[in-house]
C-alpha cells in the first residue's frame, strides 16, 4: 500500500493554542456574565449600587483588555476562532491554527467553574 506523502492529516491539537482558544472563549462568557450582573445590580435596590457596579465594570474592563490582546496574538499567530455554539449540554468552538481546523467542547459545569476561577484570578491580581 503506497502512502501519499503530500496528503497529511491534521496534527494533534497543540496544547498552547488550544488553551489560548479555550481561555478566549471562557473570557467571552465571563464578559457576558458581567454584563448581566451589571444590569441586575443597576435594577435592584442595594445599599451601594454604584460601588458594586463600578467594581464589576472594572473587572469587565480587564476582561475586555485581555480579549483584545488575545485577538492581536491570534492574528500574529494565525489562529482564528471560527464558530462558537451553545447547546443544552455545553459550549463548543471551532478554530483554525496553522492551516488546520480544530474543535473542542466543554460541559456547562466546567464552563461555570472556570468562569468563577477566572473572575477570582482577576480579583487577586
């Protein structure tokens, strides 16, 4: 059986790029969570609504800055996030890297835990 050396299968997902894309997708979720919570705080009767809102907006600014930096890094590295899809079971994403297409999915329990971990990491920095 002859093997055509010009036809190569896509390489296994590279850990660094996969982790970057996962973080990017998770930060998008974190940003949406913060958007939601900022609206809720503004609409409820709390004792210090401006303080809570400004704290969450500060977190959101940091998330948005990191997302912008990641988009620049993606352009420089040739990484492109092509599609994100939400389902009842979780979140999936498709991306391209080095000319190959990859995809992954994460269950909602993982997404929630990682979103909380990311927010906590912003609070401790």
